């Protein structure tokens, strides 16, 4: 009797499907974490500027006895010098002495309408790029 030995190479469909399912499960966990990191990185620019605005507002108040009402007030007083790129990505709203808000424009990679708020009394940021928030 002659036996024919088949030389089987490759993977079965079941093995391929198991690998695809494992990759899908890993992606389901990794993608949201990655998105949070990206949002946090994009928001860090605004947080850095908000910190500078807060310091500039304190200096403005010390010299004039009034709180600034806009970024322009701080720039005209020489307390702040924002790059044009930052101004095109973020709009800043001052509600001093308590709050400073930054809202993204269409120029920002994450899209328009993302808001970050800084409460000067608590020292906390809320909104876009903050853990657990959008």
C-alpha cells in the first residue's frame, strides 16, 4: 500500500480567526487609552498658556489694580506674548479673578469647540484633556 503524505503548510481558518479576535480585544482596550493620551497632549499647550495668562493677570492686577478682561489687555500691558499659532488654535476667555477658559478653534487638530477651564481658586483644570472628561 502506498501512503500519500500530504505536506500541509499554513494556518487553518480557525487559527487565523483566533488571532484576529485577540487583536480586536487588545485594540478595544488600547484605542481609548491612546485617544486620552492624544487629547491630553493637545490640551497641554492650552494649559501652558493658561498658566502664563494666570501669572500675567496677577502682574496686571498688581500694577493697575484691575483684572484684565481679555488677552489683548495682557499683551498691550506687556504681561503676555502669545504666538500667532497659539492664538489661531485657541480662544481665551478671562473671568477673573476666578476662571480662565480656552476653547479650541478649527485650526486645532482635535477640532473646534473643545473647552479647558482653569479654576484659579482650586488650581484645577477641567474639560478637554482632563482625565475622565471630554
